């Protein structure tokens, strides 16, 4: 009988940070630089906001206060999450070299199998984090309040009531958002129009040719629907595709005003791959990891939220 090999692997500390970073930082919004990442938030971090009234006054010979300074704050407090994943080795025999796994019914666990399981977990975590950043609701299992939920509850956020977006109306609807951007914010280097996938698709299709929309019958550059688009702009504002946004949602904000907080570099992070064969006689393999994550923004009045009616 072949010797049964049980591999119990624990990735902790620095290595855990690498694995969990790969999971958390590979979502579209974070990976493409759409949000400011604040790592090493162990418990809470305070985001200070400074507001002043008119600071320029007529000159005099004396020193006189020229402004009222108001300090307020928002709290970024990552929420703890965990992944408990269990897979049966038998389900993957056809995908792995039989020599690596062994010919015995008591399969050996190939080293590459642990890498596969970690990669699988990373993909799932990254997908969920992307969804949570925009559409998460703290009351739901495995979620924190996303930017849409936070902005919806904030009376200082500029609200634009919209509709279902199509290629026929996307120019007008995006225009409503840009028109609502505060004058002091328009033109900021890191200002983005964060749009749902369906909004982006409608915009690209519109660029493909609507004579009444000003693009000409053959679209931008005369290419019709064969648009080879790189950095897409609208009225001078960068268009950022946020896969986590629900259909027909748009948010205008500065990247520097949006924050993703996590403790990914804390030494308490662990990723474990456990072969359960010697523990309970099963053919199961478990992947266990923990991480923290949340989002927050600084100034609500510098955000425009377009919500479909």
C-alpha cells in the first residue's frame, strides 16, 4: 500500500499578507486604481475633514481671523470576514497528474493542488470584495456597507434621479451627472465617473454612431461600432467601469475621496490548506482564511450619485 501523505500547510505573517493581498487587491476597482487603499487598519482609523468659510478678506494693518475652521471626521472600521471552503480531492482527479496524486485510493495531495485551492479562493474573495465596495449591505452575510449604501444615507451627497440607461439616452443621462458635479470639483485630476457595466456598454455603442447625438452616422473616428477605445472620457471626465455597481448606477467622485480599508498586512492573517485524510479519513481538503475590509468616503458633498428611478 502506498504511504498516505497528509499535508497541513499554514501560510502566516508575511506570506499570508501576500496571499490575501492578491485576493483583495485584484478586483477591478482596486486593481485599476479607482479607490484609495488604506492598509494596516487594525481596528479603526479616523478620516479628518477640514472645512473653511471665505478665507480671503480685505487687507488691514492688524492680524484678524479671516475664516472659521471646522474639523469633522469619518470613521473607517474594517469588518472581519472568513472563508471556510471544503473540496473533495476525488472531484479533481481528472485535472491532476495521476502520478502526482498516487495510484492508491488514498490520494496524495500534490503541492500544486494547494496553490490551485488558494488561487480559487482568491478569485472568489476578489469578486465578492468588488461587489461589496459598491453594492454591499452590512446586514447581509459576508458584506459591508458599500459606497452606494453610504451615499444613499448621506443627505450631503448630491443626488440625481435617473432612469434605465440605453444607448439612446446614455449621453443625456451622463450629462445630468456631470452637470451636478460641484464647480470646485470639476476638473480635478482624479475625478472619475464610476459607471456600471451596462452604462459603459451603452456609451460605447452610442459612440458607434448616432447622427442626432453629434457623433456622426459612422461614430467616433468613422469607425462605427468597431470602437478601439482606451481611456474613455465624457465631457472631460474619466469614465471608470466599476463592475460592482448595479445596473444603471453612476457615481462621480474623486479617487482621493474614496477609501478601501483593510488589515491585509497584519500578522494575524492566515491562509490554511488542510488535507483532512489523517484527521477524519475523508478525501476532503479545506481552505481557511480570514481578512478585514470596508469602504468609506471623506466628503459627501463632493460626491454625485445617480440612481435609477
